[in-house]
């Protein structure tokens, strides 16, 4: 009656083994480490950097516990761990000197960090600890609000300019184009011209609504879905740009995410230099396209005399090159950039421009076919970097152009990303700023750990005293529940925060509640005169329905918080929801398995060690 088949015990044992395996990395602690990341958008981190870092450390006689190349985060990086903080600081100075030939313009960022001290064999199984959130590790938190009005103004201005250019190119006469608020008004002299203009504009400009007003006037506005998409694109472009800026800070596992319609949360665990973080995050990269002076070859005698309106650029993929100081086009006129293949199936970048950008590039290339133009990125004041120097094949008078000669698909994808997110779409204001010191983070970890341990111990003592052997079974199931919960969170690479630790403590309370229901159901059956074996079987069966009802209703609330919540609320909901699932498994499945293993083979079972069973005759 109360016996499990072998496969169920194998399943329980497998779950416990996997839980112990993936929860183990959280107990090995952290060691001092360095994290080497790219300091420039044009410098890529490759696996070869691991060998370069290891060689630089060996040359200085600095012993490292491990040097690895990691691609698990938002950006690839090389990490090196050390035995003591003193060795860590010596290694930082050595790597900065070896990797950056120009200290004022570093190509790589070497940041102090802490690295999980997980054994290599566990890492090969992808068993890694949970990430610690800002409130547990310390760091900087920014809440930034995007000026969506600036995004909308830029789009309306683009519509006004595009409409004027299109009507001029199609030789459609009008009585004036003016902007009124968030709309563009065009006045015509006759209705036939107005209808023709509307058809042409609707065919070339998407997402617009046309409303005919009196006096032969047409009002152009953005459709609601186009308006929302414009704002969303602006916020997303800012997020992409911020991701590139944060990469320079060398922060492991930064959090950059949208909150609401127009806000961005930036969390930098481990970062304590608020001034540096603000300066890097607030910096705007600028893209410029300039014409190349091919009459001057850098490195020759003539290159010593650079004309007044030109300059020599020495940094970048195709540098050195002499370019004009006059800017043909900036990144503000680029609406899209996608990596693709050219007519010869070689990597290229397809760039689309708005109407003003098309006019500018057409004027610049009309008389310069066969010449080269340089695409230059400005990320630091006075530090231009050449991204590409393509040759003009023909006059560019369409909606965009192709950049060929990229060499590889990776180069094309990288340039497309830079062209898309080289600049902030709109200004941002820091409306909230918090700094949490590492000491406070360590204190929070200790408090959370102690609250969980003491809570578990108090519950265990109560259950054993009140339910005796069945209390021991309940404590074992509770321990399995905690083990599985930590293992799942670690496998998901969830970020543990203070609300998450509170959810773990709450999950323990809810899990023991299920065991209390089971034990009391068994007591009721014994009180009603059932045999011990029948009491166990019936008690578990009847308790299961109650456990399902109570946990499913709580699970619904947890899922709602998970789906619709954000920030700490969502972190709490994730742990809370997973805790409910693991508690249901451990209470009904693991607990029943232990009881069956202990009592199931006793044919002449006379009593159960489940505490005092009060009968109606007892007073």
C-alpha cells in the first residue's frame, strides 16, 4: 500500500543530486579577481586576449589562480583570479601598463572584481553561483528619464523636412509647410494638387495620418502606433548606447533595462565611483562622415604639411588617413543600419537616411565618385576613431547607401551596431541615484543568511518536538525544498536581492505548512480508528487536494507579480513562484517517499511516531 516503485526513488535521488550539484557553487565564496574588457567600441575582445593577459602576468612574475575568457555576460571579457588582494592590486597595475600603450586613451579597461571560487569541474558542468544584486554586493543605482518630447520633436521635424524635400523633387507646388505643435500643416492652391501630394507622401512616409482641413489644408500627424513606436525606438536606442558606455566601466553583470514607458534603470554592482559612472553614462558618442584627401599619403614628406581645413586621423581600422574638417553627415540623419551582403555576396552594411540626410549625401557624392569617405566615431573629446573608409561607387541619391569592403560579417555587424546606436536618441535626466557600499552589502548578506538559518532551525525544532519522527520527515523535505530552490535559481542565473532572500524565507514557511497539513490529516485518520498504514495513505491523499488549492491560489498571485512587476517586486515574485513549485514537490513527493521508505515495508505496523493523537475521549 505505502510503497514507491524503484523509479520514483531514483527520480527523488536524481533531483537531490542535481540540486546539490548546482547549489554547491554558492557555498565556495569569492576570491579577488580582475576583469579585462574593451575600452573602445572599435576594440574587440577575442579568445586570444586570454593568452595575452596570462603572458603579461607571467612576465611580471605575478601568480594567478586562473585566467579565463568568458562570453556569458553582455560583453566578452577576460578574468583572472588571485590568492590575495595585494596580488590583485599588483596585477592591475601590471596589466594596465602592458595592455594600454597610451594611458590617457586606454584600449582596455582593467577593473577590480570578485570572482566565484567555484572548482573547475563544476564550471565545466555550467554549475555557477547566483548573481548578487546591488543591495547585496554594493554599487551604484541610477534611474534615468528619457526626454521623449525631444524624440517626438526630432521625428516631427524629420517629417516636415522630408515632406518639403519630396514635394520639391516631385515638382508639386504648395503654399507653405508649417509645424503646429505635433503636426505638420501643408497648404495647397487646388484640391487636385492636394490629392496628388497626399498619395505621394503616403507612399514614401509610413505611419502618418492625413486629415483634410478647410482652405485646402492638409494636417499630417503620427498615427498612435507610430507615435508609440517612435518613443520606444528612442528609449531602446538610449539603452543600446548606455550598454556600450557601461562596458567601459568594467562592471560584471550590469543591469540596464527599461522601466515604464520612458525610464531606464542602470545598476552597476561593485561600482563605487559615482562621478566616473555618471560621466561615462552621460557621454554621447557622435558619428561623422567626412571626405578623404587622397592627394596626401600619411607617412610621406608631404603629410607633414596638412592643409588648414583638414586633419590627420591616426586611430582606427583604416587609419592613418587625412580627412576634411567639414562634416558631410552625422549619425543624427541615419534611421537604420543593417549588416547584409552586397551584389558579390560579400559582407556589407545597408544604411538608410532620412530626407535631409539623403539630400546631404547626394550633394556630397555628386562630384566625388571614385573618391573615399571616412566614417569617424567620436566617443571621447578630441579622440576620433576611423571605423571605415569606403570608396564612393556612384552618386548616392536614393534613400540610403551600402558600405562595402568590410572584410568579415563580424565587422559588418559591429559597424551596423555603431551606426545605429552611436548617439543618444534624446537627452536623459538622472531622477534617482543611490550608492550602496560593499560593507552594507556584506551585512545584508549575513542578515539574510542568518534569518534563513535561524528560521529553518526554529521550524525544525518545533516540527521534531511536535510531530516526532514525522517531524524529522518534514524537516528533510524542507531541506530538499531549500536545496532545489537554490539550485534552480543558480541554474537560471537569477540575481539574488534582499526581496529575493525574503521570498526564500517565506517559501520555507509555506513549505512547512504543507507538511503540517499532511501530518494533521494522518492524525485525523488515526483518530477515526484507521490502521497506521491506511492512515498514511489516506492522509497523504486527502491532504494533497488541500495543498493544491492553497498553493495554486498563491501561485496565481506570484505569476501576476512576475509578469507585471518590475525591479524588486519582480525579483521577489520569481523566488516566491519557484518556491511554491519546489515546496509542492518536496512536501507531497519527497515527504511521501521518505515515509514509505521508513514505514512501507512494516506489515504489522501498530503505531506511528507522529506525536500525541488526541481522541474524543481525551480531555
